[in-house]
């Protein structure tokens, strides 16, 4: 059981350290995108800011163009 316990601890520690990268929409977006969304937040009602920020970043994460410079040549 010692080997499995060690493996379980290592996996758990790894998930705590890197798990947010799997669920956090902000983790792989460019810093400029996150800063732009944050600059828009003063236009949103204070009680809705966190929800709106999360939704916008989630949408950008889901529908972003992986290689923006390559897509311009196709248009």
C-alpha cells in the first residue's frame, strides 16, 4: 500500500498545483486579453462583475482563433 499511497499523494499535489489550468479560462489566454476584459468591468454593475468577467473570458477561451495571423491570409 505504500507505493499506492505515495502515488496518490503525488497525483493529489499535482492536481492542487496545476488543476486550475484545466478549469480556469484565464490560464492560457494572453495577458492583454485579460487586461482588456478587466478594463471593461467598470461598465458592469458591481454585483455582476465577477460573473460577467468569467463568462466573457470563458467565451474568448472557447471561441478564440489559435493562430490569428494565419487566418488573415485565408480571408
